[in-house]
């Protein structure tokens, strides 16, 4: 596996759906070229099982991941900080690349509603990956 050349953290409130799907895609698509983190400002107890099912349809298994609390150290260690509705809870540090991805929250939704969210996340991760490795 190649040594990571960039690092990214995906952040949402519960670290149970959107940020975990984005991290799963980035791990898969970057094949070790990007160090990937995810966290939440108020982490849930477990990953959303519908998000897990949606990612398994793509051949990406995120079942072993656990929601993690967002720390300033995790943000400082990342080149890019991608937020997904974590609001003012996300620390800001000069010199970091910040993007806020406005995406519907998959919490409480069925697989049919989560698939388009998942597909939009993949599209954005692919664009981010191309930028990070350019």
C-alpha cells in the first residue's frame, strides 16, 4: 500500500451516516493514498444500519467503524476538513482546507432514500480525491 500523501477528516453531528459513508468511499477509492478520519460533534452509539447496508451494496464494508468524538487534534492532523451539518461545533484552524457539504441526513430514512445521498457523497468524494492527489 502506498504511503498517504494527503489527509482528510469527514465531520457530521452523529458520525453515524454521512461522514462514515464519505470516509468509507475515500478509504476505498484512494487505496491508501489518503489518510482518512471521521468524527462527530455528538457521536451516536453506533453507525446507522441503513448507511451500512447502502455501502455494502457498493462493495464497501463500514461495519467495523465506530462513531468517534471530534477533537481539535484530529482536525489539526488533517489537510482537508469536510463538514456535513456540524455547525459551530467544528473547530476552525487557519491553513486548512474547509468544505461544507450540504447533504440530507440519512437518519431515520429507508434504503431508497439513503441511496441518492450515498451516490451524491460518492460523487463529491471522487472530486475531492482528484483535488487532493493533483
